[in-house]
């Protein structure tokens, strides 16, 4: 059983690094008290670019606190909960090894693992690390995007219970590699195409169609 270390909501930022939108909600910071988790995201959060963030397939983003250590050592600077742009900072939970379709009960809500996070230039700009995308891709501990299957309230300190673990070996980490460094793995994702985030599912189905 894991634990929800913090629940993090956006502080909207502007600046040249935010790109065409001119503003970004990537700067997430811990909040106290219960937060409502609904199908479109967390209450009080702000999603500025809904083309690539938020919505049903990315209602929440979880990142494992254990994965902070490598970045802190590599960059030589502190990293605080929410700095990866995650809504949910977890402890004692293998987020990279979570299977697509896995269900997590947190507070009165239930979340479904449906995709890895693929980094963007706004993330690199937020951290002011020009080669962050390349580093993040090589590190391959991307965190998991989540659907909200049962709306409810979550609070920092809530236990995270895996209440369903599908009978396959397609993990967040494997999907991330298929989308980035190992595209030859894309056909292997066919069995979970119905569960993956819609945009990733389309990519998998296109790849499968070409291989017929």
C-alpha cells in the first residue's frame, strides 16, 4: 500500500517559457484539506493548455517521490512536491511499474492508470533546464496520468490501495518507451488500446493497421 504525500494544485505562471499560451499551470504546489477529484480533474486546479493536458484521460497526474532523489543529485538543487507538475505526489508506490488499467483507491475516489507523461518544452522552461526533455526521456520514470473512475475527495496522507491490477505486463514505463525511444514496441500495446488515453490509443491502432 502506498500513500498520498501531497495533493498539488496550480499556481498560474506567465513568462516567455510558457510558449504560445502565455500562461501555464505546471507550477503545482501542495494544499491542505480535502480536494474534489472529478472526471475532468481536481477541484481548484488550473489547466491552461487543454490540447495536451487535463480532460478525462489526464484528470490527474501522479509522480513518485522516490524518483525525486536522482533529479536532486543530478541537478544539485532541491525539488519540492509538485515541481514535476504532478497533482499527486506518492510514496511507497511503484508508479513506473503500474499497469495500464490499474485502479487506485485514494480517499473516496478511484483512479485508473491510463498513460505515461511525455515531457514538453514548457516543462523544460519551467525548470530552466534546456535539455530536460532528453534527460527525462533517458531516465524513463515519467509518472502516470490518471482517469477518475469514481469521483470523490482526496487528502494528503490518504493511503493508496491498488484495488485492481490487470492480468498483463504493459506498464507505464513500457508505454513511455514505446512512445519515445522504442517505437517498435507500439504494436505490443494493442491489448490495452481500449484503456490507454485516446490519443495514444489512436497512435497504437494506426501502427497496428500498418503492420497488417
